C-alpha cells in the first residue's frame, strides 16, 4: 500500500532475521575492513522481469546459505502490482556511508528501491519484518518523477549525501532531453529535485558514484531512451553517437566540474566502480566496445594534480567466429565482441571482476596496483557462440552469459546473472535467454575462480522471468561505500 506524501515509510520495531535492525543497524560498517569481517550473507535479492511485459516483474529472494537445505533455491517471488516495468538495477535505501551523511536519524539498510527502466516507476519494498518476503510499501509514479526532477527511465540508485541518488536516462516527458540524477528523500522516498545545479556539457547518463571523502561525484554515459530501448542502433554505434566520456562534479552542490573524453571510438562508458577507500580518488569504468576492432576495455580514472584524467588499463579483444554461428547483428563482423557490460571491485579494492557478456567470460584481475591490473583467472559460461555449460549439467548449453556480477563483502563469493536488457538480449541471443544464476568461489590470496556446482538456480525455477541484478542482504561490493578507512 502506498504511503501518504511526506510520511515516513515503515516503522521502528524490532529487527527480523537477515541483517535488518533498529537504530544501530549492524550491517552499516564504518570501514571496508569491518564489512569484510562481518558474517557472510545468507540471502540474495534478484531483480526478475518478464520480457513480454504480460505478467508482473518480481523481486526474488534466493537462499545463499551453504548450510541450508534450500541452498541455491528461490524462496519467494515478491510480485509487483503493475506490468511492463522491466526491473533492471535497484538498491538499498541506506549504505554504510550513511553513518557520515548526517541525513538519517537512525539509518537502516531496510528498504529496496526498484526502478522500472521502461515504466519510470520506482517501487519501494520493505524487508521487515520478514526479509525472505519483502512487501511493497510505496510506488513513486512516473508522473511524480517527471514533475519534480524532470527525468524519466530511472536506471541506477545509491544512497548518498542529501538523498537517494537515482540516475535517469531520459527527460521527464520520455524524450531524448538530457538524462541526469534525481534526488529522493531518504525516509519518505518522495522525489525532491534534480541533483544537478550546473549541468555543463553533460547530456547522456548512465551510472552515478562518488569519492565521498573529497566531495567529488562521477557520472558515465550510455544513451537516451530512443538510443537504447529497442536495442543497439547500428547507425548510431558506427556513427559514434553513444556515450564515450566521464563527468566529474562537486558532489554537495551538483555543479559540473570536468568532462573526460575517452575518444569517440570507445562507445558506451557504463559501470563505475570507485575505490571503496573514501579518501582515494581513483576508480574503474567499463567500456562496452571499440567500434574500430570490437574490443572492450576497462579504464582507470584518477586525479592528476588539480584535475582528473583517465587511461585504458585493460583491453579485451573480440574473438573470431564463423558467420553462420553468429546472430544477424554480428554476422557482418565475423567475430564475437566481448561486450563488457559490468565490472565489480572487491571491498578491499584488491580484485576487479569483468563480465564479457558476448564471449561468455568472467575475468578476475589483481588491481592492488590499479595502474597495472594483472589477470589472475577466468571462467567461461554461456556466450554468443560458445554456450559453455555449467559443470553441474555438462550436457546443457547455456544461453546468455555472465552479465551482472555481485561480490560478497569478504570478496570470497561472486554471483552472476545472464540477462542484460530485454531488447539487447533479443539482438545478441535471438533464440531466447533461459535465466540462470551462478555462484563462483574466489581465491582472495593468490587469485583464482571455481564454479560452485551446488548452486545453479535456472530455467523453470524463475517462472518465466529473466534475471538481472543481484544484491545481498547486509550489503555487498557494488552497493556500499564507507566513511572511514
């Protein structure tokens, strides 16, 4: 049931199982070291969507406790009351850096906010009193988002200073006006305003993150709604019209400071993974493709004197393939592009994980020296032409490939899902994507990855829904930032 405007969502009753607590939430950590030492996650939340838009999307709860008899099983489907949302990225109302914001009276990692990338609605799910069965407590309608922020097509959100930061791809009327960041109230989830006060040259939007200790915001670029909603537009890609830059901002004011252009051959600068150290001023950005050779890359941004700069530190080449094995979108090229569509940085800033959704590879890099990443391991699953099976079912070719990757707080476990975005799934995997989630065990001493053969929810277990992003009860590498070293 939706709450009245301006009201506080939820209550302050006793905590339930799963890491949700009262005024001193134990899942909010002052530092990355504290987070890594905390108990392991037992539940994962996964966004599931219906590609046809004929049945509700849902927030799935998955058992990730190896000691449980239901390990690797979907425990609950919290269905939405609406159709056509296409749940994509989502996030917690509070992360560990809320301890420094001064915005929360009693910060709690309790609510999950689920934007609908196609509907422009934002659904608020309460994980109390039963974290296995979250319940819908509020819906922010597209009209409110448009009227109060001027934006539509919400994509990514993080709890931040001054509000919940919600990046959006389109203008309020759904057109190709500039995308940007909407601010939502931390406790009522009402839309407050646009975050930007001086936009500068920024027009395209995608991810938003920050260097909390130095008051710097960072945003990346994908495309406007018409550029992405029906799939990759070849003319725009080859015309180098997708995003290819980072933007740096004054975090507290929303004032644009600097644009760093990677070069227009590097199309679609997507995921941002800043160092978790709040005083550090570097991070990694993933680039989907280089139109000159179909390679993908990862770039390091860092402060160089008074300004920021960026350099390419990882290059992943395309892989040759027979024309007849390729989907129509790739047949003219005779190769499978890696299509790096997600990256993730461990909480201790030591290990970087890179998803190559085209070739079907998940790569691990030692980035203890972020300027010189060193590849330490990789795993193959699915892929446009390879269809590499899961070791638990070696005779079953997999569709899709590692796409979203989530890393546990201690860095020892990775969770992979295989759908990117409905229209893009259709282009690169035109025979359909059967959903799956895979867990990898990571060697955090010398490096290495092993597939957990016990954990493989897939197929009919998802009731026809495809799966995209995963977040872990109690926090994870991509949804937490910290206020102390």
